[in-house]
C-alpha cells in the first residue's frame, strides 16, 4: 500500500487538489464554450469583450478584469471594457502608450505577464489616480494578438490577494485573449465588408426625391456621406455652373448630437464664405478631410469634420462615395430627371409601374388630394427662388404625415393624404404659405388643387385636373392664387365657347371700350350702367331700381352710351354676347382704375 493511502491526511489533500483542478477545468470549459458561442453569433466585439470580462472574473475570482484595445489613430491602448465598480467610470479615459506600465509592456513585448505579489514594486508599474490600484496584490496581463502578429489589445486580471492566479487561470486568460483576437479581427473584417457594401449600394439607399433638384441632391448626399464616415459635420459644395438648376447653396449636414441653435444657424448659409464661422461655432478642435468629385471635370467638393483623424480606410471610402455622388449629380443634366410628377406617371408603362414610382416617393394608397404649386418663369429666374419655395413647402408639410413633395422646377407637386378633420386646417396653412411666398417673389406663385383620388388611375386624372385649376390660378393672379378644380370644373368648356363667339365679342368690346375710356376720363359710371341694363334683360325699371337712380337719369346715361357706341343698345346683337362684353369691359375698367391713369379732369 502506498504512503498516501496509508496517510488519510495526504489522501484528502490530494483529493481536494484533484477536485479543485476538475472544478477549474470545468469552469474553464464553460467559459470558453460560452465565448465560442457568442463568437459564432457574430456579436459586437465590445459586447463579446464585456461578456469575457464577466465570465473570467467569476471563473478566476478576480477582483478586476479589463480589456484594453489598440487605437491605431491615437497610437494608444485605450481601456474599453471593465468590471463594474469604480474603474468602470474610467472606461475610454485611461490610455497607455506601448511600453507604458505593465499593461503597455505586455503589449509592446507581445508577452504574458504574471505577478503574484507586490505589483506596485515592479519597475514597470504606473498608477492612475482614482483607481486605487494600491489595493491590488497580483495580476495577469495577456496580449491580444492575431496570428499574423498584429496587436489588438491586452486582457488583464487583478486581485487583492497575493498569488491569486495559478497556471489554470493564466491558461484561461491566454485562451480568452486568443478568442478575443479572433472576435476582434472578425469584427474588423465584417466592418470593412459592411463599409464596402454600403459604399457600393450608396446610390440605392438615397431617397427617391434626391434627383428632384440639384439642391435636394446635394442635401441628401451631404447627410448620407456624413452618416457613412461618422462625421460631426459634412458639407457639399457644387460647382457654380450655368444650368437649369440655378445656383445651389452649400449643403450642410450635422450629427444628431450637435446643438439645435447651430443647426438652425446653418439654414442661413448661402455661400462658401459662411462655412468657416459655422464650423467655428462647434467649439471643438476638429479634423478636416476634403475631396473633390467628378472624373473629367470637378463637379464639387465634399468636406467632413470630426474629432478623430481620418484613416486611409476613410479616405478610400470617401473617394468611392465621391465617385457615386458625381454620377448622381451629373445625371441631373438629363431633362428626364426634372420631369414633373404627372409626366413621370404618364411615361410609366402601366399602373403597376406608376404605383411603384409613387411608392418610391413615399406615397401610400388611399384618398389623396394632388396639389400643384408653380413659380412664374420671370420669378423662377431669380437665384434660389425655387429653393425658397421648396423650403417653405417642406416646412408646411413637416407636421403632417402622408405628404409627398416632388420638386421639378419651376413646379412642385404635392400629394396630400386626405383626412377630413385636418384638411381645412392644412388648406388654410397652404394659403398662408402662398401669401408669404407671393410677397417674397412679387406675386409669382399660383396653386391648383385637384379632386380627391382613391387609386393610381384616379391620381393621374386628378393631377391633370389640378393642372387645369393651376392655369386658372395663374390667370386670376392676386384675386385667387389658390384654385380648387371643383370651383372651375364647370368652366371647362368655356374656352371653346369663347372661341366660337370670339369675333362678335371682339367687335362689341371694341365699341364698348369707348365707354370705358369715357368713364376713366370723366369719372362717370356708364360701364356699370350698361352692365346692369343688359343683365336685367334691358328692363329700365329693374336697372334704375338696382342702381338706385331715377329712370330719367337712366335714360340720360343710355343716351350717352348710344352716342359713344354708335348704335342703340337694343341693337347690339346677341344679347348674351353683349352682356359678356359689358361685363368684361366693367372688369377691365376696375383693373385700369388701380393703375396710374388720368384723373376725371384729364390730368396725369
């Protein structure tokens, strides 16, 4: 019989040692199995590192477990993950150079460091205020290195007890370091692939209305590129070329964390000279990267700002995005890109294609009012006039759901989801916006509202009717800048009737214009008298009563009218045409009275 079998105490000690080893092996197996499972799921590297910290702390009994990751831009080891407690508050704040401290030495030499006691006495030791490292007695630092030798970080364990980490613990930390290296390298590869995929699919992800105008295109590109490179600010300046799109102000896109007053201030940016002051308002030291885009000739420049430096990968990404931005901007020279919404639907090969166009623009099937807003050509020639109109319409639509805005200078098409309880309020807000725009543009804005449409076929017809109403709004000018189709639908055949009676109407208007000139020179009301007389079917009694004059006064006026037109009133011909001519003459007199015309005494 062996000595250990004869000595119960030695046997128990050996049994306890074997039990402890089995427990350690089991914990190690469970820890590695859990991390392998998370790694296979493609977890975020920081989430994987946090889980590794928690698992290893429980498996080893460590007081503190930390993960430092190598930041190639700052060339520092940055504490990115820590156990909960006072050290967790210093995550992302503690940074080490290679070789600095025990952790930095482990990274520099790519070697595992095990200290069993008095780690503060090690010549490589560096303390950090607020962490209270003097309480630690033992530690393990394992470099996180990929098979090729590239350093990714350091995995470290600390304990308040001396000799807290044995060979099993060191092996566990080493294997966890290897798993983290694999996870981080995999995450970097995935991140690069995603960035390349995002760059390749860049044009597929921009909104459908990005090609509605050069200004909208630049605004969309700035926001999308800013998001791709995680910049605090991105600006795009298009080359100032003479195109149909007119002048385009610099586009500015901010990250969400930028304060609202700065974002609001960006709305006043109109030229490159305004940008430096805007960047200065951010109040932080920013890295800047600028690149031009356009293969054969520069179409513009992209400038991004952020707190950390731009890497070579960022540079490659911005060049790829710039190439696609150039393709999108160049495509706007194609007239098809500025076709109004009604034209796009008319060119669609079928209802399915038309519906797809509408859905891409954000439209959802349901009762819809089409609204067309147009700038007069003279007004549109003013730089940025159409941009101001589009900005005002976007602001109008900001608080409403289900509205699609399609700019195609000088026309803007809106599709308004019809809600009976909100329609009147929206229509009033639209009228207020038009009033503001007319004051800004000198009266060059008109609006046509089409009838309610329930599906794509109805919508195409409703857009045509909105165009009819818009035509009337442009004719009526200040008196009715917003016209519903329902208010002019009954006049649809009026142009044909007007053409039929055109010759007779022209001859009568030529005669009656003498009455208008007489009224303007003498301050009389013969045009109004003739209009009332014909409207009452030449009834002297009804006319005198309606005008509140004596019949003798009416006879005198009619006598003067007959002298001016050279024939009796009852011989003017077709009564309906004569009445229309009188009404037109009266309306024309009212318009002329508002101008600079001679007074009744003939003075200018």
